[in-house]
C-alpha cells in the first residue's frame, strides 16, 4: 500500500476500536473543508493499535475528531484519589491493565445506589454520550485507555487539555468527537447501524441514506455541507456496521472546529468553562 498522502487532507475523523481487527478496524475519514464544504477524500482502515500509533506519528498537519473519550469524570477521579492534573491522571490510567480498570470501576459502581451507578462528565448530558468509565456496551473506558496514550506519545495538541512541550503552532490537533450527537440532530433517535448481521435491517439502511442526504444538504446547525462522490456515497450506505459513516460524522465535527480556529478561536470551538480534567465533546452545547 502506498504511504503517500494528499497534502490537502487537513482534516480527519476517527471511528475508534479498542481491539481493532481486519473485521472491525479503526476507520479514518480523511478530507478537507473550504467555505463550509467538507470534501471526503478517502477512508483508511487500520487493523491494529500499532498501525494507529504509527499513523499519528507521521509528520503532517491536521485537525481531527476522535470518537473516544479524552477524560474521566471528576467525581470518579476524586473518589479514587487519582491525580487531579489531566496529564498525570491520564498517565496513571494508561499504566493500569484492563482487568485493573474493570475491577476498580466495578467497585466504585457497587458502592453506589441503583440508577446512579456511573459517574458522568459534564459533557455527557448535552452530548448524549455514554459515561467514559463504562467498560461494556460500549467499552468506552477501554477506548480511552487504548486510544489516548498514542495521541500523547505522538505529541498531538489537545485543545483545553494538553499542549505538547515546545510545539507552536500546533501541527496536529485532536478533539473528542461523538458521531451520535450529529446523527441525532439529523435523523432523531433512529438507529442507522449494527455490528449484528441479523439487525442490519432495511430500516437501518434507509436511516443511513437519510443521514447522508442530510449531511450533503447541510441540514445541521454546524453550517457545513458534505461533498461525496457517487462511489463514496455507496460505500457509506453499504457499510451496515456504520463505522465508515461514524468516521465521516467525526470528520464533519472536526471541520466545524477547524472553522472556529480559522475565525480566531484558539480553543477550536471548545467552551471556555469546560472542566480541564474531564474534557468536552466538540460541538456539544455548553451551559444548555
């Protein structure tokens, strides 16, 4: 496979898997935006965490939206007595094994009342996202554990959370994205994907088509239109797992952040008042 890349690919959306395989790879949607038009150039599939880490280290400039949490709930961190500084907390977390994380978080949940087992971040409500301490359905705690350390190791800038030492201006910028937030805005609560072949229904196929059409027509509050070729559109429709479409939704969120930065916002659209330990999902309303 050629390793060359289009220099105009200044944007990426990442649909992350904490245990990538050939069947369930990490999917990167690469592209660029101009004047409110987001052009998808290609989809890249990475079948291992090593391939993901290697891709991040490559010297190129981009703004990326990553579908994985960039922080843990402050309530959880304080309860466990972990470092309150974001980088120190994430380094501590990265040093734990998955069984240690599961046992630690399960003990925290066991001590809490039914209906309030998990601690939440402030961004979870406005974004409609799962708590970042969940280790099953979906295992976002493991996504944080597997996906964030390579960003730090590669020296990627995380606005509002972490600036790599000695890097100015930032060449690679990563933001926490969440495809479900944009999908809900466009097609409501309709499901458009499933990893279970038996649940890959005609209704979900129609929902994917409607979601893509809404993106192409610019029917979002983000003020962006998605530009696809016929072949790209067919590929997004045909991916019943929805991984490719989720990567594209993250790409659109990254495009919004890039436009904020181009308009003079050094925080890439992240709210001034966000918790610097928890992080924030880009495009999620703040103070709503």
